[in-house]
C-alpha cells in the first residue's frame, strides 16, 4: 500500500473552518475505489496544525492525484495555509492496520 502522512500549517483565522473547507475533498477521496483510509487529526500542541493520514492500494494513488477532486481540494486549501505542507509518502507492505504487540487489550 501507499502510506501518506501530511502536515498542514493553517492560518490561525482559518483553523476552525479548515475541516469544513476540505470536506468535499475528504468525502470524494474516501469514496475512491482504492482508498483504504483518509483521516484528519488536529495537533494537540498546535491548534493551527492538521495532520492527514491516508493510505491507498498500490495502484490507486496515481488515480487519486490525477482526479478532479484532488486538484479542487488543493485549491480550496491554498488560501487557508501558512506554508507548503510537509509530507511523507512510502510504499509499505500490507493493506491495513496491525494490532500493537506491545500493548494487548483482551
């Protein structure tokens, strides 16, 4: 799978509306056939930073970045951001989350 983590530094005046502004992009991406997950979080240390954790089946990421909703989503975000997002994108084995071996809950 392709595993991606992106950090978005959002303008303080846009932080409370950021998730709503990205909702069409989020919903369209989650509906893609090859999307495994697409989850937003807000930093507990910086309320103006959002983190996106997403994953796609190996052959689906190209279709995602070529889609109309991807381009529209980036344009919707652009005026809300303070700086260029930071990204980690890697191909890894598997197609889902594993259970944590060090902390088992029965």
